[in-house]
């Protein structure tokens, strides 16, 4: 089996550690643990890792968040990966920091990266791992909040939370979405 695992984020040092880039941060740590590296490829940084009997194709789109669908669509088609084997790693304002949810489908809920993916895939029926970033911002400050870094307390918790995300990815690829939801969604 092969899977497409997509970390959403924005390229560039100025975005590296911000909340909106948690998808990139998760994949960066996973790749580091697997002793491999990303290489620049068409529309994304790309690498692959083995996970039990599966091959995970990992991408970090270089199209910026709002055009992430271009990279997802390209790799899904080029690698011939079925919709049910696509997992998107995304930040979520509606979930408190520290909480994570994996779902088999859902709405874009105002997230421009998910809107782009949904538009180009023509459906919202793809899995997503939602990493809660909370909503601790004043009215009208959403963009500034998602493009800001994690605070000191959050940074202390990030390594453990990122590791949990990696375990969720591995479970998704080895036991499927339903059992992963049962094991991890609280």
C-alpha cells in the first residue's frame, strides 16, 4: 500500500516556526527520525519512508498554503494514490492547543489550504489530522495569530505533541482511519 502524507505550511524562514506551519514541523521531525531528507521536487519538498508494509510519500507543498491543492493533486495523480490513502496534516483554530483529531473527511472550515485541496480534488472526502492551535486572539487578528510563533508554554509541549502526530500517521497507514480515530481521538 502507498499513502500520500501532506504537511501544510508556507515556505520561507519567516514562517518556519509559526502555528500555520505545524504540518511542515510534524513531517520535518518524522523525516529526521527516519534518517532521511526532503529534496526539492515539482511543487513540493518530497521524500518517502517505509511504515510496516506501506510506503509513505511525504510532501511539503512549495506553493504556499492557499495553493496547496496543486501539489496534492499533482502527487496523488502522479503516484496513483487513491483518495482514501491521502492524509493532510493541518492546523485547526477550533481545537484547543494540545488536542489532535484525525478524521476521514470534513469541511474546509475556512482554512485556505483545505479549500484549495478540496477545489482541485473535487471532494472533501480525504483524511486529515487536525492539530489544535487554539483561538487565543482578538477579533480580526486571526491571520496574525496563525502566522505567529507558539508561546513559551506551548513550545515546551510541542515535541510530545508532534511525536503523537507521528504515531497517528503511522497508525493511519498500518491499521486504518477508523482504528486510529478510536485510539487517538479523545
